[in-house]
């Protein structure tokens, strides 16, 4: 097997048994990037020099007797997570020259665990999008079909893992930005419980919804990354002061007696028949392994999209006020501070970023606050209560991750509302703050991957890992690789 | 409750974004489409429902008031588009 076909767990095993060194795996990963990334375009920045230095360091640490599942493992990082000394652009012209003076906590923890950062992956500008087409540096292509999108906004990280550019990746998920691209690229992605992972050093989009999370080829791979990045951080006041359970120990728990809910509101018109069929088959498979399946109701589902686009854009309009051309990034000179800020933002931001800032500014503006922003926050409460009620009856809720498989580049680019609908199944977990896992559950007739989403109770990531691991161990989806 | 061109100009000014006439008509159409979709929220009965700002049961989070090393002045200024004498440099504010 070629190194780029390995899972993180396999690569980690080879490092532990000294079958391979980190320098060898890192060289192989960089070679794979050089050969295939000109077609995929998963990376904004590749840091070959930094990666090889980190790999040498990891090999030296192992030589001194250190061990650990990530020691010497090459990974990729979404380019909205700050990396000390390594350009962090958010795929925006606004931050094109920006070099952070610190690491995001999630990045610092991966480095401390010995992971090797290969580079920074492409995203929809400031994570605003569902296709990675809104990048100032051009779109990323889906490794399964280069004419199609990888999903978004963490499309670069999902495509990197699918293509074998490293053995795992970090992304961020505000409305589905880890899970939807994971589904469209045929890999595993987790949106952790809000507060489970520090947001320190993640360039903020919507602070009450954003969460950093892992991509892997398998559930075990994602769990290993979660183990390293999860946990309280004094630098993030919304990080939860709770102990992190042992995820590897949870993996073999199985699904016997697990109560799985199918929300009737999620199997409606607009969902591709092959996607609905694959998800139902996957749930039947969980039942065959001992899970109990029943229907549940999430009656406020139809309002999730509206609530999300009002709250997320309102928070974004506030968070992105900092980009004024004074302290960092791009500046378009003009006479006067306000004129300069207005021109800087006109030239530095792309169309989707401007659109969302404008929508959020409107939702917060005088006279409309109660009708839009406050009402959306109230409906958010009702959506969270829907899940509380469902989780009194079941342990996990199973849904499709995305209503369709990967769509063609350009297909939805001119119609923001249609594009927003591709997040329709993922948004609710962000609004309710719940953990949600996407994993492959089949392929459509065109050979494109389909994702199954499992949503759990707050801080019950171990239940999701156990169910996901049981499912993927009984099927061969995780062993398929795109022909690149 | 749709937006007018005047509203779009007002919002762009609040958001500190210079827009062209073409952008004004594009955003007018697209923002109205999103707001039309959001109008469905008016049908939801929210009487007596408290708003959710975030889902964690946390109130204020305090740390001990102890000095710690932050960024140095050099680090803080390293990404500035324009700087002078250890400060960020901006256009003249007072005439």
C-alpha cells in the first residue's frame, strides 16, 4: 500500500513499530501534494521546510523514548486557524499577507502531541460558504470528481484527507463546514459540542456557533485528533471546564441497545433519493447490529435555516468589523479614516463576505432588531428544546449530512439561497450546540460519496465515536480511495 | 418588510463597505430573497420564550488579575499596513 492510502491509525502504528520515520511519511505526503494538488488545489500554503523540521523533531522525540498516536503524523490545517509564523489568510485578500504571532490552541495542542503541520488548506473566504468556491485564491476540486465542489467551507481540509495529503486535518464548523465537506469528499468529520474545543486563535465567524473539529479517514482517526485538541482552555471564556473522556476506549463499545432516532422532518422533498435510501439502509444496518430505531419529531426544523442566517450573519458583521486596514492585513488608502475603512473593505472582501456582513448589519440595525435578531434567538431556544425532547427518547439522531452528493463547480454560485440549502441538515446541531459526526455510508450511481450524520447529546462524543466505529467496521466504505 | 435601495445604501454605510451601483441592485435582490425566506419566523409562537445567545450554562468567566506576558510591541505591529514611531499610522482625523 502506498503511504498516501494509509489511515492515520495505520501510519501511527508504522511510526510506533519503526517501520517508517516521520521524515519518510512527511516526504511522502509532500510528494503526494506536489503530484496531485495542482489538480485538487486543497492547499493555500504548503510549508515543506517547516514540516520537515517538525518531522525531524518528532523522530528525535521518539528516539528519546516519547510515544503517542500523533507523534510524527503529518496533518493539514484549515487556513482560518492561526499558525505562528505561517501565513493565515482565511482565503481572503483581506488577510493575504497576515502572519500570526501565535498558534491557535487546537494547533498548539496538535504540535505538542507531535503532529507535523504540512500546510494551510483552502476555505470559502472567512468560512462563508458551502462549496469552497468563495476563496480569493480559486476553488478546491473534489478528489472524487475534479469537476465538482468538495463542499465547504472546510473544503480544502476534506479534500486533503480524501486525496491522501496527510492523515488528518483540522477544520471549523459554524453551520456544517466540517460535516458537509466530509460527506461530499467521503471522509469522517466531527463538529464537537460547543465549548469542547477552544476557539482561541480561530478567526471568528459566528462566536456562538463556531467550533474547531477534526477530519479523518476513519472514526478512529478523527477520535485520535479529538483526543489531542479537546478540553478546557483559559484563553477561551466559552470553553467548557470539563474533563475529556478516553475516546479510544469508547470505540469498541458497539451499538447494542443504542436508541437511534430518525427525525421525520429530515426526509422531505429536495433530498436526493439515493441519499435518503443510503441513510435509511445505514440505519437498518445499525438496527441489525442491535440498535433500536424509532421515529422522532423535531418540529422547528423548517426554521433552522432562517434562524442560522440571521444569527450567523449578525455575529459575523460584528466579528468582521475588526478588518479596517489599520492593525493587520490589506489596506486601500483613502483620505480619512472612514473612507479608508470603506474602501479597504470594498476591495479586501469578496462578494459573499460583503453580502453576509450587510445582512447581519441589517438584522442588528435599529428598528429591525426585535423582528429579526431577537426573534431568531427565541426560535433558537425552541430548536434546542426540540432536541432536548428527542434525546429523552433516543441516544442519537441519524440524518443525511447533506441533501445531495457533490454538485458541479459553478452550479449554485449565482444563487445564495439555493447554496444555503445545502446546509439544511447540519445547521441544527450548531444552533443547539450539539456534537455531530459525519461518516461515509455509500456512493451514488455517479460514484460520489454519501454522508450519514449522527447527532448526540451535549458532550457525548464517545457515543458518536462508538456508533460510527461500529457502522464503518461493518462496511467497506472507508477503504475506498479516489482515483487521482 | 423588504429593503429599498436607500436601505441598502444605509446598511452599507453602517457596515463600512463602499458599494457600486451594480452591487447595490445585486445585494438588494439577494438580501430581499433571504429576508423573504426569514419572514416565516413571524409565524412562530415565541411568547414567553427566552432568547438563546449561546448554549453553555456559563455566566461571567473570571481569571485572577495577574500580569502575564502578552505580545511585544514589535509583534503587535509586525502586520500593520503602515506604522510610525511604534504606533499604527492612520490618515489624519482632526483638521
